[in-house]
C-alpha cells in the first residue's frame, strides 16, 4: 500500500533527523548557566508537549467535522492522531519529572500545569479505551468523536494554566504573545527539534491511518 | 553542573526508546494487520 510506504519513509527520515537533533542539542548548543545540562531536556520535552496538545486539537477538529459529514476518513485520522498524541504525552510525562528532580528537587507536584497535562494524557487513554470497547463502527466513531471534542476543550486550559494558576512550572518562553526569550542558538535547536517532531507525527499518523485502512479491507466489519 | 548529566542522559535515552519502539511496533503491526 502506497500510503503505508510513504508513512514508513517519513518515519525513517524523522528518526534519522532525531539523531541530528541529539547531536546538535548535546554538542552544539550552549549549556544554560543556572540549570546546567539538565536544561537540554527542554529540547525534547517542549516539542513533545506542543504535539501532545496539537494532536488532541486535531482529534477534536476531525471529530467535529466527522459528526457533520460522517466521513470515515476523519474518524480514521482522529484515531491515528490520538494514538500518536498519547505517545508524545508519554514523552512529556517522563522527561518532565526527570527535569523536575534536579531543578525543583521533586519528581512530581500536583500543580495546575502538571495535573492538567496528566488529565490530557488520561483523556487520550480514555479515548483509545472507548474505541476498543465499542465494536459497532458507526457507534464507536460517534462516541469517540464526542470524547475527542471534550479532549480538545481541555487543551487551552493546559496551555494557559501557567497564567491562570500559581504553578511551579515555568511560564512559556516561546509560545507567548511577546518575542521568545531564548538565545538564538537555543531557539534554533528548539525549532529544529520541533520540525523533527512534526515529521515524526506526520510519519506515525500516516502509518497508523494506513493500518486502520488495511484492517478495514481485511475485516470489513472491524 | 555535572551532577545533572545522568538526568539528561536518561531523558534522552527514554525519548529515543519511546520513539524508536513505537516505530518498530507500528512496522510489525502493519506487516500483519
């Protein structure tokens, strides 16, 4: 299948570029003065977090359109985006505490940003569990769409939680109304990493979409 | 701050493992859908 091969190639390119991100972040990006090398976790944590949030927004948008148009392509895309979004959420929830321990002195704290990110991750888990629990395709797509839209509504609260509540989590330093407060070399590494995570998201979603399509062809009532 | 290095190395290894692991998992799943 052509779509599957395309997805595989995009993923291979993404993983190769990820190696380049590692080299650039570790060898060619300056060490931050107060946090030391632990700050370099930021180059993986932030792009993963952006795609965890964007992945759920795309699930929600596809779900809204699905409810109006009943186009199965939208449902397939929502499912693929949810699985990949959950994967990036796993990266966020593992790299975050690993950074938090040396910088905050604790792995986890129940502050607004962390708790809401965990809730977003659990929305992804719930979404995928719901899809696994309903066997009738039309019903599954409709129920999942409602949950996907609910998940999308959570994203602004996750992103703005650092402004709305007093949190331990740092304020946004790139995705904010004013200019990014990062030196050029660090910003370039972050932008490169974000680009690579975008390539990986596209590659994974394309493959996951193709997998659903293959399953539908082999088991027409799946 | 050399004492931070193990944290950074762990985070980088875990991220690579998750991404490569999922790529392999997807590849194997698409071989036998």
